[in-house]
């Protein structure tokens, strides 16, 4: 890490909820519309710029742009305009839980159609923005396979663990094909494969479930990344270069107690079975030795600033241990609704407050103050230069800050 610059222009990243799934009621959801990011896109990007955040996860809605193999990308033109004006670098999510109505994700046509769409998306956005160019072909393959393959929350509405496994294999095949198609357009394009980083433990009174819980933690959590990397199902064409950058999501509900049916139960905050984030990140690092980011993280309501403080402490410990960590994505930039209840989660950098038919962006001041404190500690810019891409983050600054803040001895950096 000390011998090369960071991959991204800034260490802190953000992003916007962009799911376009068919929900349990068989109706298409569009979270970009529900959060009014489509109406406030210029404002939203100006807000990120004002915070010194120069990288954002953003979505291209596959089911809305792909009409039986013909494409209309005009809906993302306002985003491209805002990115050019603010000089913010996108990480494009090309499939955020949604796919076209006429496709069966278990079919060969799904893989082929996704690859053609990925190529078309790359051909559209790459000439319109300065590089480097980043893509997430399929967001959260593992979580998608639970939602659509076992719990029946979203299409394709399957409901068994076997279906969950089959859907994950199908999504991995499509993602690998998508990476290859994008790199036919731009060989230097970088991939960021996002999935939750979780730990599952057995109930204290159910030692018979220890093995199943460990399988969820040490096997199931990593299967999609293993396939993309070529460790599992090498016939799909995965490789370390396909996996590229690993984005590990970290939320309070990511450490859970095993349940035989439905989602596992989140551990309470003071449970002694919770493992430090640095330890979880190290599991990923030791398995792949690929560059990493924390792909999503946020606290809730009044706990957002404390959550960021804890995540940063753990992230600096990871950096200090030699883990190749290149950024932390504070997700979302603006609030998002709970999919089930519709209530605002109050987990964004900015809350959303209804004023007539408008959702006003209201800053979470404590969260922003904590972000600025860490930017100062890491010698990060508070106001971006005219061309931030010309001055990428120097990860030696992050390492120096980690050593200074944690008062640990120097290490032999790789």
C-alpha cells in the first residue's frame, strides 16, 4: 500500500440506493424515484462534492433501459451531466436486484443478455466521462440469492435453499460474462464486487446448529467471491482479475444468530459473540489478497456518528495490519426507505423530510462532523481541487494516520 497510490480519488466514498426489483406484490420498485434522486441528482452530487467525497456508487437500471435487447440510456443523462459538473467518479451498479421482465435468471439467455447489456452500458458511459472507470456488474450476488432464491421477497420468487444456491450460480455466471464484455470496451475498467460481510453463530442452547452456522459464515458468505475469483466452479471463467476489487458491506445486522427458516436474527449490540470488523476484513484479505473497500456501511438515527467512529477505528487497524483497504463507502448519501414498511431508515448522510411533494435533503450534522474530523485526521481535502482526479489519495497518508492515531510501531509494508 505504501508503494502505490490509492485506487480511488478519495478514501471516503458514498452512493445512492438504486434498487429496481419486482417486489413481493409483483410491482416494480424504483428506489431512485422513491428517494427523488432522479429529481435532485445535481443537488445530491453537489452535496457530495461539498463533503469532499469524490466517488459515488450509482445505478443503471437494467430493467428500465433494456427493452428486449434494445437500449435506452437517456434516463441516466442527468446523472452523467452532474458527474461531469462535479467531477465525481461513479462506480456503476449494472444490476441492483432488478432484471427485465421477459428474462428467466436460470436460463442461458440471461447470461447472454446481461453480457450484451453490460457491453452497451460501457459503450454509453465510458466516452461521456473521464476515467478511470469502475463497475459493479451485479450488486450483492449473495444477498440477491437469499432475497429472490430463498425468502421470496423479490423476483424470481424462489423459496428453498437449493433455489438460493442455483440463483447464486446463475448470477455469478452472468457477472463473469458481464466483466468480460465491459473489458472488451475498456480493457482497463475496474470491477468492484459487492457483498455483505457476515458472521453467523448458533443459538447458545442449540449446539446442534454450530456446524450449520459455521457453514453460513465460512462457506456461504464467500461462495460468490470464490466463484468470481476462480476458486470454485472454475469452468465459469472466474479469475483474480475478474474479482478485482472486493467490496465488503458492514452493517450492525451483519452478525447474526442462526435460524433454520427465514433471515437469521441480528445479535444485540453488546453480545459477546460479535467479532471486530478488522477481524472480519482479515478473513476476506487472507482468502483473496485483492484490493478491498468497505462497500457499504452506516449507522442508524442518532448512532450514525458513533458507528462511523467505530468503523474508522477498525479500518485503521486493518490498514495497519497490512490489509490493502482503499476506501469506505458511507451508504447511502441520502436516506432510503425500509423495503417492507416504507419508513425512512435515517441512515444517510442526509435525511429526507417531506415538504409537499418534495423530499428535502437535511444534513445529519453529527455524522458530517465526524466525517470531517476523520478527513482532517487522514489529511484529506475538505474542498476538492479543480481536478481531483489529478491528485489521487496517497495511502501512505492513511497508513501514517493509522500509526499516529493508534500509536503502534512501524511495520514492514508490502
